[in-house]
C-alpha cells in the first residue's frame, strides 16, 4: 500500500467556499516523477433509506444546480461541523420529509468521487417512524414522493432517479432490506 | 419541475483545471430570493464490471490523493473529449488490467455527487474477454486484484472497497448479474 503513496510536494489553495474547498497538489509519484492533482474537500454527507408503513420508499425531488435539472433522491444532506452522522440523518429526514425516526440504523458509508473529491456519504435505514415537521433550509426546495419498487424502477429508466447513492439504496432495498422493512 | 428551477444571475469562474472546472453561481430561488452555489464541472467517467472465467471480479487498487489512501475499485477512468463511453470503458479496462473485451454491455449511468458536481459515470459489463496489454497512464499506478464475492464482502467491511460505484457494482454482481456472468 505505502509504495503507491503520492507524497505532497506543494499544495496550492484555490478556493475556500462555504461548502467545498479546492486545492491543487503537486505530488511525487511512486516512480519518482511528479504530477498534479486537482482536489475538492467536502464536509461529508448522510443519506437515509426510509420506508413507510405502506412499504413505499421516501424520495425527495429537488433542483440540482450542478446538473441544471431536478432529480429524485433519497433524503440526504451535508454534515454540519462536529455533527454525528446519525444525528444529521435524523435532522435531514425530518426537515425534508416531515418524518421523525427514533433510530437510524447504519448501513455503511462510501466515497462518491474518489478521483477528485473526499466526499464521504454515511447511509442509514430510518426506524421507529412517526409524524414530525417539515422545515427545509431556507435555500432548499424539496418535494416529497413516496414510491413503490416498481415506480422507482421506472424512474431509474426515465433518469428521474439518476444518482449513485439513490441507485445503490434502491438495489439494497430491493434485494436485502425488503423483508426487514415491510 | 420547472417551478423548482434555480436561474443563474451570475456565474463566476474560479478554476479551470486540466480535469475539473470550478465556478460559483448566484441563483434566483423559486421563492424569488437569491443564493450561491459552488459547482464543479467534470468530464464524466466510465466504470467496468469485469468477471473472469473463474467467476472472480476484477478490481484495481490505486492511491487516491483526494482520500490520501489506496482503495480497491472496479476499473474506471475519465472520458476523453468526444470519446464514446463504451470505447473509453474498453480502453480503460485494457490499460489498467490487461484484459481486452469484445463487447461492453451498458448497465446504466449515475451522477456521483449531484449536490456540487456534474460527474456522470457510465457503468458497463465487459463481455468477450481475451488477453490484452497492460499500459497504464504514465501518472497512474494500479494493481490488479481478482476477488471472489466473499473476498469482496470482507474488503467492504475493512473499507478497502469504499466507493459508491464499486459498492453499487458489487451489489449488482451479487444479486442480478451472477447467473449471467458465471
């Protein structure tokens, strides 16, 4: 492992945003040559698989400026500084869907774009559901949709569902979680 | 859908790298207020599920500067300008693993980080395998590993496999592709 390491010669800060930070690193490669890496720092995020009493998966439709279109995703959001992922997951689920969960069962984590970004997403299954209060962030406009597995599959075909975390969650729900969540 | 749109008031270029471009947009929200979005443009990428005659999944271990560690992923790579995803997939598979595929079966696509980036990954299943030539890019150091489903599952637990596309691919292989690829 260590023989593959790319040592930083110099790191040049490029952008210090309110969400992401960008820097360009000059690195030494394992063969002694140098190269450049363009890198994005991200605070990390959570995403939640939430299945209603009716056996439907809760999605939120939201405009994604990066894509210049709206897509439907599982409820998700960025970690605030020092926030526990499970706490963030419960907060985001209630803010975006009005569903309160008494427990967040961890289903692992994944890096979304290891080629250029360190964004890590923690995935949870919401358990112990009750009615809470929708209270989206003031710059966030989301529309809740509860879908059956068949409806979700059609949304994937129409690319209304089109992001990695939601497609991974769908596959997990269809193949491994269904018996335990319905 | 259109009511959710965030219209661009002004787009400020921040970084024009060799891989990513970064800009910050001032937008009008659906309620008429304004906000800022920090956005990353990416050329897009491909990823390949490749299963050997022995029924093992082909992975490549590689140092990811963004994470400051090496992880194992399915073979993948960035699209070159104007390159067809299937052509890119065959090129990257052979460069990184020495495996030539006569056919790339499309398995859909997904955005990796829709909250801030437009990276779209096209996933393929490699078919018609034969021996080719390893020829990694000069700044790319990769180590091929062929793994069983059990080994892959353990690598997920140890977080040696830890990225969304590979975990999605694993789940797809375990649950939907196994009968057709062995």
